[in-house]
C-alpha cells in the first residue's frame, strides 16, 4: 500500500510536467485526468500482482506439463515480490478445507446422453429432491453447454461412513413417468454428480481379448439404468455407493481436502421388512407429519420409518449388493438409498485433476507423439518438395527471361510464355465481389486469432475443466476482442483494391459471419425449446449475447477498420496495368476443382489423428487436455496449407491465369470439406437414436 501511495504522489508531480507550456486550465485538466489514470493503473497492477502472488502456486500445479519451468520461475519471483496487498478469491482455484464431520456439498448437473446430445434437467425424473432447490450461478459458457447445476439431496460429511442410508421413496410411477424413465434408460442417459467441484467417476466393463475388464470412466457420469440385452426389461440404478478420497495437507492440522470422487451405481429391489408396504408407511408419515406438512417433511418422515423398519439388499462397504435388481414397471415405488465410503489418499489437491484429464492414461501419450511425428514428416517432405520445384523452375525461368537473344532468334520472333507475362496483372483485384472477399478475410483473421489464443490459454491452464464453461466463455470473449484486427485487415485490403465504400465493407465484416451464425443459433435454440432440454439458452442470456455482439464486437470492428483505412496503400512490387490481359484456355491440371480437391487433402492427413480425439472429447463426454499437441497440429495444418497454396499459385501464374484470389481462398479452406466428411464418417460411433435430433 505504501508503494501505491508513492505512485499516487509521483503521478501528482509528474503528470503536469509535459504540459507546462500549455494554458493553465488545460494543464489542470490534464493533471486531473493523468492523476486518475495513474492511480487506476497502479491499483490494477498492484492488485493483479497480489492476486498472482497468492494463487500462482495453485495455478502452477494446474498448468503442470505445458509450461512447468516458466510457471515455477514466476511463482518464485512473485513470492519474493509480494507487496502485501489484498488478494482476490477466484472460484474453482482455491482449495476447500474440511474438518471431520463437516458437510461436503454435492451438486447434480443435467442428465446427458451421447446418443441424443440433448441434456435434460435433473428434476425431469421422479428423483429425490432437497428441501430447497438452489440453482448454482452458471456463466455463459455453462449455459451454452446445457449445464444446469442444483443442490443434491445427498448429505456427505467428511470421514463419516454411511451404510444403506434411505434417501427417499418416490411416488408410484404412473404411465407417463414410466415411459419417460424407460426412454431415458434406452437412450443411455447419465447422471452427473459433482462433489467439491470434482465430477463423479464410474466403473464400466469393456471387452479386452474376449474378457470383461473393469475400467473407470472419469467423465460423463454414471447411467440412469440399463436394459436387459436378452429381453425388453429395463432396470434402474437406485442405490449409489460413493467412494471419496481425501488428503490431509498438514499432519498437525485436522483439515482435509477432497481429491477424488467416484460413484458405484447398483440396482436393488428394496423390500421393507415387517410386512408393511411403502404406501402404508407413507400414510403413517402423513398422519404423523400433519395434513398441512410439506411433501419434503413427509418424505423425511417416510425415510425414517423405512430405515426403522429395515430393508433388504444392503451390504457392507467391502461387498457388492446381492439383491435382485429393480425392474421398471408401472405403479412401481422406487426406494433410493446410498452408501458413503471415505478413504485417505496420497494424491495432492493440486494434482487431483490429473487422473480425470488423462482418464488414468487410457490413451498413452505415445499415440499423440506418433500423430505429431507423422504430421511433421508430411510437412518436411512437402517443404523439401516444394522448395526443389520452385527453386529449380524459378531458376530456369529467370535464366530464360534474362537470356540475350541472338539475331536468328529475334527473326524467328519467339513468343514468351509463363508467369513473367502476367506481372502487370498478378495483383489486380478480384474480378468478382472484392468487398465480399475482404469481408471473408477479415472474418478469417478474427477466427484465426480466436483459435490461437484459445488453444494457448487452454494449454497453459487458464481455460480448464475445473472452471466449467471457461473454454466457451473464453472463445466468446476472445472473438469479440479480435474484432479490431478483423476490421483493420479487412479495411486495409479493401483500400488496396481501391474500394471507396469502406463503411459498407466494415459493416459486412462485423455482421455477415457472426450474423449468419447467430441466426442459425436462434433456429437451433428454438428447436431445442420444443424438446424442453437444458441445451436451450434462456431468452435473457440470448439478449446478453446480442448486447455483447452489438455493443462490443461491432464497435471494435469499426475501430480497427478506421485505423486500417487511414494507413497508406499496400505497396506491391509491380504496377498493375489499366487494361486486363486475356487469359488463355486452362489445361486440365490447372482446373480450380482439382486445386480445391488436392489442397485440403494433405493438411487433413496431417491432423486427422488428433481430430479423432477432439471429436471424441466434444461429443462423447470426455475431457480433452492435450492442448499443446492441438496447438502444434494446428500450426502444422497452417504451414502445410500455405506451402500448397504457394505451389498452386506458381503453376496458375505459369499458365498465365492471374485470377488467384478466390481460387486460393477456396483451396486453403477446402480442409473444411474433409473435416465435414470425416465428421459424417465418425457420426455412427455415437449410436444415435434419432438422426434429426443429433
């Protein structure tokens, strides 16, 4: 704080010094604004440094792997230069310490399925509900992802084991509820529980060399139920066993941290002992609670009566339940119960997400390295090939153009051919839609900046799964801030085309691509509203997105366009002639369809392996964490595309065709065609129930 006051006092003295030659009123105004700016800037800098110094040790652990050495260096530096200012609390970063017996809050997220990609709210099923359904505050990224997090009815206390705790007994299933339950089971819907910001892992059986092997899945939750493979019966998981691992940071302090959370779902046909049915006990609970009692109090009293009477199907924490499974049927009363098993672990809190991100190394890192090696080899071979072709051909062409003709050759009047003849037309603006071309280039710059910064921030850990929705939120924020470069490059290129309607070009850059995407988003959101899914974004949040676009992104595009259009013309190495040269008929190997087909094939072959993991992460509820590999593959695709475009432009100019702007635009973007075709090939892996919905 003393440093802040010193900076503030220094700004009072230093601000008017460059303005002494101005009038007194102007000096005082400048002093005032300079003082305010200096003080605000110093406050921001010192608070940022103090926050980093207080939280960098946690951030460093979360960013481990991508940039360990620089982060550790910054941690040491900031710990030495701690200024003693107040630190900020950042949700999802600060560890939560619990004492024995403290309540550990559990939350539930939306029901999800990879077969439909339509999440539904937890209350869609007749499940147990807490006294007060408090919805967590979601950010814009969580809302777009369909997350709706609410408090769960389960009660967990640190280091307090629970065996066969009756949660509640739901109302008998009517016809509509039974069909809904059956439909969710058939479509493979999963529960998603969250404990201390950790998703609930679950075990599943996979076939390995003809034998069933138990594996743990750390993302995607656990299924609502399962279907009988040999019949039409459907079973529901109504008994859950929670396995929670905790770590004691300091042995001298009785405080513990949750480091791992898994759920073992079971289907148990609970039958009340003593000959009474659940409905008889429900009537007793209503009579004991009073006619005016809420349904929650009645369920609490009913659970106490069921526990007092006792139910079958319970076992200790070290054995599996051997009771018959609970089959779904109309008018069936489902009794929900759970166990809690606590276990001490050596896993540090800072590294607790490692096993979730890597899925316990289910995919070895060597697979990614093999893909990267393959991609690098493609780039190296392509670079050498293009270098040899261009160097040899250009050397031959230049030597031919510079050769002194003899008298006999002059008499023969040999006609020149090749790229030299179009030197006065090579930088001629596109003959079709030059403004639209500049608009697409500006939008491409905006998307490129968004992709690079998002991958980089994800690689160093700032956008991570510990902060749900941070990646989508980061994409939106970076895309909006990248509006200035988009407007700048669009206006600069449009000015080089000697265009005069730069305001119109800027408006297209700011509204064309995001406007089409926004209308498509509105259409899809309207469809999702009719399905009553949580993937539909509320109207208020749509207005927020519209305000962000209109009040932030569009003004930034105009801001960048203003400076871009004020710059001088781009100086080309040749002068464009006023009369366009005629283009001779093209041969088959210079056809634009062939160049578009070939230009996207090699970049796609260099990235398709990593694309498989990205698609799996996006659509099959898995975490993607190797953003360093993704960044490398992304640059490999850019380099490969650039090299191919250089080669294609050379051969196009050699055939005296100077209309290369649009052809190279579509050739470079043709990798999107292969990504789309690959997506169509990959789609059957989802086992989608309804193609139109997905």
